[in-house]
C-alpha cells in the first residue's frame, strides 16, 4: 500500500516533483517549466532515462527510486517466453508449432504473431492471416525496384492502419538478397539474404526466418531440405491455412522468380512472380519504445501493447 500511495503522490504532484528534480540530479532528469501556465516539458537529451515524455519519465523515475525493474517490451517478451538467442544472428526466434507468440496490433486481437525479438529492441511481427492474393511484381524479383507488392504494402495497406499502429511501426532494414534452392547450409542462406538490404516499414518474411521457425531442424533446417520434405508444415507455427504465400526472398536462379511457401506440405518452392498470385502476409518491426501491458502470448491471452 505504501508504494501505491507513493506512486499516486508522484503522479499527482508532477510539477512539484520536477521542481524537486535536482534531488535526482544523478539520474539526469531535466525539466523546463513556464509559469503561470501548467505546461511542463521534458528534455530527454539531458537524461539517463529511456523515456521521451513526462508521463513515462515519471513512471521510470518512480521505479528507479523504489527499486522496481524497468523492462523494455523486448526484454519482457524474452524473459516471459524463455526464447533463446539464434546461433547465427543476434535475434530471438519463436520456434515450433505451438509457439505462444500472439500479439494484438492495429486493434486486431491475436491476429499478429511475433517472428523474432531483435537485439536493437525492436519486435518483428507477421500477420497471421493473409490480407489479399496478389502477384509479387510484373517484372524482375527486385523488392527495391520497388516491386508492386512493396508499393502496395507501404502505400495503400500502410495508410489503412490506424494512427496508433502507424506510430508503433519503425522503418527498419529488411534482408532482400537472393538465395539458391540447393543451399545446404543455413548460415550461407542467411548471409546471402543479408547481402542486400532494403529499409522500409512493411515487407514479407524471408526464407531463413521460415526455416528458423521450424523445430524440426534435422529434416527442415536448410533450403534444400525444406524444399523436398513434405511434413515441415507440422513443426512450425508459421504455416498458415494450407495456402501458398509469398516470401521476401528472390530465387537466385532466375531474375523473375521468388520463393513461396507451398500449401499443405509447408515446402519451399519458387515461382515466376509476374504471372502467379499468392497470399500476402505483411511483416513489420514494432518500435523499441513500445511497452507490453499484458498477456502471455497465447492465442486466448495475446501480448498487449500500451
């Protein structure tokens, strides 16, 4: 009860707290106050706090003073879920067919899932269901041409998201390098994908992300294996509704083909992107500044963003 009363006092005596901020000078708190108005501004450049506005700064300061821990959304998800760091990159992947990685985004409850938590604090998510059926592009398999699907996702589709959702998305690097269908080494596949980068807001999942979501790495752990084994759909959460859906990864053997996840089997294949229409599952990065306010990642209780 004492802590609750203290926090109530702090939040309801904001100006007095900031004026007394000199007491907490070692924390780097700075405030500019203009009297007689009630406007209060917070300058994060002079602070060691992570927060960028007064309300969050007070919450964070309170937790520092009372000994409560301050976790980012990325840290909280990693801790709560127990997911492990990937052996190839500084990323934490959700793996297996029953991953508790559901998240509510754009007011769509449990309609998105977390692909990975990044070491830069961002969270990469994918739409559970396809938003439409479309061709990838009418020409070459260059996402940054820009491809027609790139233009749609970062234009029409992005503009349909609500304002809160748009504010939670950050522009980020996406790996768009081409991959061969006979690659027998996952690390090589990742390096090939990372050989070309596009920066933007919304894209698609890569081939290696699909592979790494699979718990059966013995039979589904490389492009070559997942292109020929017919049961890889059973050991990954990313398989979806027996539909064919596009990845972001071009096929290196043909400038006009892109990799696709095949329905029923979960196999990896490649098709001409100019005369085939497959399902589209948007992928994006959530800001490192978001906060998780509830949920455990299960479908019935998805992670909730503040």
